[in-house]
């Protein structure tokens, strides 16, 4: 599936809920599906800076694609990073660097997250794109 197809799937899923409490519950459920990061990667170097809660993110570059694993000590944040991984993991560095993530605004996350969580979400995206840019540079050598 392409990055946009993954985003469209999340948008469709969120359209099933009209109430934001239900949407938050869905975010929490999505977080429960997150493949856990290997404990050896829960190190300070893998913490995303700019997040209010602890979020560890680890990339692996395999067969020209990046695969992310993550964890968080906050249930909503764990759901947010899980959605980001669903959309971006398993794609090429170039696809990730060039991705326009429209699902965040379309499902209304920007308007319904606290400013701290919203900043954290942007920090997650920024870190994932930074990893992709680094692998892109490495790949072109």
C-alpha cells in the first residue's frame, strides 16, 4: 500500500466515529496494536525530543525500505506514534521524505489535541523524516 492509501484507510476508519471521545478510544486501540520496540532500543538516543511523554522510535533499513518500531509511556501518544508508523513504515526513504501527511488535519487531530500533544506529533513526524533523510543520503553513496 502507498503512503496515501494508508492515510486514506485511517481517514475512513475515523469517519465511523462522530464523537471525539470515540475517536480517542480508537487512537488508544490503535496504540495497542503497535509492534513493541525491542527493549534494547529503549535508550535515550531513541527518545523523540519535543514530546511531553517518553516516545522511543527505532528505524531499521532493510531492502531499500525503512521499518519503524516504537513505544510510549502514554496511551494516547502510543496511538499517535502507531498511526505514524502505519502510514510511513515499510516505505523508501524518498517516499517518506516527500510524504505530505494530510490525514492528521483531515481527521481533526490538530484541532483536538492539546498543544503539547500536537507539538509531540509534529516532533514524531520530523524525527521519522530525519531518519529517512539520513538513510536517503546513505543510500545514494
